[in-house]
C-alpha cells in the first residue's frame, strides 16, 4: 500500500541519486564540464587561495656571479558566500491516495514531478551561469495602458510562463510573488496572474526571494567591479580579455581572438559558448570550407567543433556574444551534493500547513568560482 512513508523511502533511496546526477550533468553543457568539489569551503564561505603572475626568481648569469633573487608569484584569496540553491516538488494528498493500490501509477506520479523539477532547474541554473549573481530577469520598459495588464520588458530571454517573481522599484520591493501568466517573446510583452500593484517603467523583475543571492555567473566574471571580494581596478590578473566590436564572423578572426586570449592570459581555451545567432554565423563561415565537425561532451551533449574546441550555443548567452573559456579555471565549490531537506523526524515529505498538499525540497549550498579571470575571453557585438 502506497503511503507518504513509502514516498519518503523512495525519494531517499532511489530518486536522490538519479536526480542529483541529472542536475549535475544534464542541466547545462558548460556546468557539466566544471569540476565539482567540497574543498576550500569554510563555514558558510568559499575561501580559495589563487596564484597570479610568475615566479620572479628566474634568470641567467655568469659562472661565479650572483644567483637570481628569489621572489615567489603573487597570491590572493577569493572569498564568496555559499549560495543556497533549492528545488521543490509538490504532491497532493488526493494524488497519493488515488495511487495507493497502484504502484505503477505512483511511480508515474513521482516521475512526472521529478521531470518537472529537472526542467525548471535546467532553465534556472543555466540562466544563473550567465548572470552576475543579482538574479535580475528583466526590466519593465513601458508602463501598461490602463486596464490592459500588458507589460513591455527589455528582454524575455530569462522569462517563462509560471515563474514566480518579485517586482522592485530601485531597491524597494513593491510586489512579492507575482506569477507570470503569458510571455510574448516576439514583441517582448508579458502579463501577470492577478494584480501586481503599481508596477511601472524601470521596475525590475527577480526570481522570488532571490535578489543578490544567486551564484556568480559569467557576467560577473567579465563585468563586475568587484569579484570574490577583491576590487578589480588596477589588477590586470583579475581582468579578462574583451573585444567589444568583433563584427563579422570568420574562421581567421575567431582563431586570432583565441590566440589573443591565450597570449593575454597564458592559458588554453578548451570551451566556447555563444548565442544561437553567433553559432549560425560560425557554421556558415566553416561550411564554406566544409569544416563543420562535431564533438561529444560529458553529459551526452554534442557540440560543433572549431579546431578541436567544442562550441555550444545557449539561449541565455547574450545576443552577439561569444565566451572563450578554459573550464579548468572554474570550480563549483559545494558544501555537499544535492540532498533532500529533512525535518527533525527525518521525513522528506511535509504537509503544507492548511493545505492537503505535501512538499519536498532538494538543496545544495554552492558557489561558482573562476580562479583565473585573466585566462578567459569575451567577444561582443558579433554580427548575427
């Protein structure tokens, strides 16, 4: 007989490992290539000692002359708080009771909930990888006409139907828990379920309760004034390579950019991620020479290959942008892998007070770090 105790046991013994593996490997090809580690986690923070520059105690000399003066390379400590990542499922009491005598129906019920969790996680964690940690989704670009309820936004790339968002005016929270009802991607317009107060032009949208609490993504690595607690100004070793007016995509120009990044930072580019429009232009450029090879990646992904470097297109990568990365310079530091949030009684499924619904929450405490920002590159304003 199927009960909430049975569901608890199945979630612990079977679904945890399966879902954890999928969230780590299949959410995003870039994330799948990044090393996951529990090292350098101290309390609630990640504290990573990084080396920059070269050892200064090198030189040539005469047979009986002075030896080079010893001078070790520089060190800095990156510090960032672990971010709290959650994924929640809900199962109604009615659904559990309806499948009490049918194990197949119960399995289908849990499978459906887990598939929904993975789909939502894929969307949100991929979005975070390209953000700056603020969680900003979009900005309202025009106030709605009276009674229309239709809001123009600057971009819909981070928005989806059913998202629960908070609406801010500056730093003031105006509306908490607004639900997006529709997203018109062609005209960049959205509507909400119910009243959202006085939301107007220049107001900003964030995932519920998440403002300034998301992982440090690529936007922060390339654009933030302060990175992992260190001011970037005046520190060349903390400054990535950027070419802001790339223009038309050609094989020669892209290889020249890769060479420049490697010369600039002394690293090796092994992963390229770009917008879909940029990938189409790259395919067109390579097709002229019949060079559209592909390469298999961890997590079951297949990517376009440029001189042996995988090229992945991601919907969350800004338009006209390409990132040239060394995944060896990144690490996802975590207190632990995905775990179910358990109560004092050890139970995973908990009834929502006042509702005939049970909820279970997956949690991971983690932060993404780039140890060598100088070894990464960004090409912007590529003609799509």
